[in-house]
C-alpha cells in the first residue's frame, strides 16, 4: 500500500490535525484499522491518536482518498470524540421521535 500526503491542516482549538491522503493498494480496499496503522506509521505516531473520518473510493479503482484526524494526546481525543458520539445519538433520537 502506497500513501501520498495531500494536505495537512492544524486545528488548534481541538488540538488535532486534519490530514488527507491518497492511498494506492493492490487487492482489496484496506479496512479502517489498516488505514489507521499505515497513517500512524507514515506520520510516526501512536495508532491510538488517529481517527479515520472517511475513505472515498470510486468503483473499480485501486486508490482511495482518506481523511483522518490526528490528535495531540489521548485525553483530548477522548473528550472530543465522546462528545461527538453523544451529539450524534441525540440527533438520531430526535429524528426518530418526529
């Protein structure tokens, strides 16, 4: 699997970086866990600090555009990500009620 860093944006408020990669692969589309490990190796970071946001792939292509968030530390990641999960659950509950 080959990886090319497309861009990297610093988000100081959340103490994280938003990174975009183009990933070329040979066989099957890599899982989020495989992408997470590859990105952490490429950036020389702990895999637990990387969260894959999305992986876009066109049908039949052997490449994908991957968006990920890279946090400065685990504590910040837990605070931000848990909050996002709670908000998503609340929105889903409200949609079901309506």
